[in-house]
C-alpha cells in the first residue's frame, strides 16, 4: 500500500476568524479623512477579523482550526470528508496538491 500526501489551502482563512469586541481596541488604526485640509478629520477604525501579516495571525488560525477539528474527531477523514468537515466550519478548501 502506498501513502499519499495531500495538502490544501484554506480560502480567506484569516478573514474567517473574528476578533472579540473587547480585543478590537488593540487593533485600531487612524485614518485622516482629508489630508489637504489644515486640520483633517481623524477617524478611528478597528479590525474585526484577524489581519494577515500580524505576528500572531498563524497562532490564531492554528488555535481556531484545532478547536474546530476537535469538535469532529473522527480519525483520518478522506478528502471528501475533510472538505465537508471544513465546510461545516465555514472554511473552503481549495488548491489541492498531492505527491502522486
């Protein structure tokens, strides 16, 4: 029997993870509405989802995926089962690569 390796990309993985409202203040940024004016209006925005490129983003993704996978512990699912499992967690698997 041959072993087959298979990996896939999770579409928009980081954007699927919400930041709790209490933690959103740590992800604030300022936006100057009209820079040409002497005293431009400053708007404060907060990220509501994990930002790609932030140092802890991979940690948040790994923790979230691990939590969801533990909810559905079922051994080693086939490709079809894993796609369905991730779909239930609102994650779309795409761009599959295999060693065969």
